[in-house]
C-alpha cells in the first residue's frame, strides 16, 4: 500500500524533469568516438574502484532482464561499437523457448548492445561488477526498430515536441523465499503478519542492507515496508523522467535480487507467486508537467486537473485493455488482476480509490505543487518498463491531441456496484491481446516490427500455458521474473 509522503512530494517537484530529447539518430563515426572517449575515463575510474566486469542489460518482450557482459577494459570498445546480440531475443518466451514474428525472428542477423554511459553504475551488492542499460542498434549504426528502450525515448521526444514532460515512478513489490529450500512450493523466511513489525524484525539485516545498497547506487528510496502476501515487501522510489524511471526499475530489481542472494533468499517479481493470493504489482505513478508546472493542480478539471493532464489520463484509461498486453503481459498476470486485491481490475478512476485502475493522488493539502500524481494500479512486475512507459505515453498523448475528458468518477468498490456498471478490465491475456490487436494507437507508436514481435511473444505464451491450472501456471512463472 503506497502513501504520499512529504518526502515524496519534495522529490516530485525538485528533481529535474525528464531527459534530453532523443529521436532515432544513427550512431555516426563522431558519436562513436565521443562514446569511446567517455567510456575510457569511466572504465579507468571503475577499474580503480575494483570493478572487473560491466553488465550490459536490456529487457526482452517477455519482461525478462537479459544481459551480456564485458571485462571493464573492453568497455571503451563496447561503448563505441557495441556487443553482439541475436535479434531472436525479441521473440524469446518466459521459458526461454523461441517463437518467430513477421519482421523479427530466425537465427540470422546480429544487433549491437550499446551501453548508456549516463547510467553506468557500480553495483553495491555484486562486488566487482558495474551495470549499464543498453540500447540496441543494427551493425550499421541505425537504431534497431525492435529496441524497447529507444521506443520509450521516441515517445518522450513526442511529448517534448508538445512541450510536455512526464515524471514517473514504478512501485516495486516482490516476494522472498529461502534459497536453500526446494523451489516448489516456496518456503518463506518470515511468517509475520501483513505490514507487520514481525517481518521487519525477522529480516532486519536484509532490509538494512537493501537500503544501504540503494543509497550507494544513488537510488532515492521513498519508502520500504512489508506487504500483504507471505514473504512480500514493497519499495517505492522517487519520480524521474520516464527513461530514468524504467532504468531505475531494472537496477532496483537487480539490486534487490543480489542483496537477497547474500542473505540466502530467492526473489520473485512474478505477478502471482501463490494463486489465490495477493500478487506483485508494478503500479505506475505519473504526473504531467509543462514548463516546470505540475498539470495535476490548479486547473478546471476534476480535483483541479489541468485540461491536458485530464486528457492524458483519459487517453491512457481508454486504452487500458490494449495496454494490459504490455503492462500485464503474462497469462499469470490474470491470476493477480482480480477484484478486491488492490490490483485495479476495473477500467475506471477515483480519488484515492484503490480498486480503480486509475487512482488520483492529490497529496496532503499544503504539501506543495509537486505532490499530486496519478497511479495506474493494474500493471504488474512482469511488464517490460520501457515498453510500458512508451505505450502509456503514446496513449496519453493521443488523449491530449483528442482533448479527451475523463468519464464519471467511481467513488466506491466497483465490485460491489451492480454488474456492468463499471467495465471490468480483461480477465485473461487473450482478451488483452484481442484489444492490442485492434489498437491503432499502439501499432502506430511502436512501429510494426516491435508491435508484431510483442504480439508473437504474447500468443506464444498463451499457447505455452494453455490448459495449465492456476497452480501450474503460478509454479511455471514463479521464479522466472
Ligand atoms: N499487491 C497489490 C497488487 O497486486 C497492491 C497492493 C498495494 O496497493 O500496494 O497490485
Ligand atoms: Mg503495494
């Protein structure tokens, strides 16, 4: 359960808004030389700090973080020319089987992983390692059309062209189990009550080390607490520009996993660790800004929303069934996305309504202009954060362009209202995929190669898990994310 604290409000308003604009510029010889020079300096610094290897990471369309690594002395070469990776990674499924798609797939071809040196981070819980998120290019230096991170950058740029900036943060929920016990069924290291002090005492050293690792890596934690499900915790991070928020999500998850290993714990971000229980959400908080002003306040719309912010949120709300194919991307996501689990299973909005997919958060009165934000609760931790943020931007900007208005507010628990009064979001991945298939907004924004590769992965996983019981589905995905 998230709250808006004074500290969160502060960070929402005082941090720099967004990243520099990015289009689809190819890597020229000049850019390669510039990168090499920067990497040389960075590599020398990292080596002096004891770093041996650098992880170049990306997230695939199934939502899994994949990596290649280089010795630190090869960073300069990697920054200029990249590291090879097969395009078929775009059609990997959650169980590592490989499908194919209309534009991408098959054994031929090579892409280059190019690290973003701006995010190069020495890893606190993996001594001797550093990490950087990678963009994917073709060998000739043009951007790979299937690159999810570049898609997010294109959408940030599209917002910039309208004078708009998004600030975002993804809440991280996870479950820990004992690493030296059998994987199935999980054995939890604490049996304390939900949100209970017990759990904090049982895992005190682990949680302290987490805070320390986040701090060392420059990640600004707002809050950390035991969550509802057995072995479950949650951590929220300060809002950033969308690309920074997606990178931070990847780094945060890797850090939590690594700290866990050092404490004999196995980490799961699966949407449903136990079928029938509360799952791992990946709630997306966002606010829209123009010229340094938060558009969630002081406007004529509901609760002071400015017209553009209302239209942006209305655009995302309308597109949610299709967006779930990106934000709730696994068949297992639908074991989580159920009414009365605070997962936001209804396509509606409400002020501080935790059963609405879109929860408006005004922030305590007088807390400052930065604190108001909106939370999309229906997304989970299996989502590729780059795809999700890019797609949410695309849907929101479509709403802005069409001057969409929000529908009537839902103030109560939609599950208790007469059936059909509030639309239920898709109940299966197949339903979300059906909406995705008719989404002109997403197809146009993502471009055919990326759009089709995602579709192929979703269809592949629907087939993979067809006929699985909820228990089998949860067991098959529990330790993959
Ligand atoms: N774990 C819940 C989910 O699946 C969310 C609980 C909360 O509101 O933080 O989204
Ligand atoms: Mg939570």
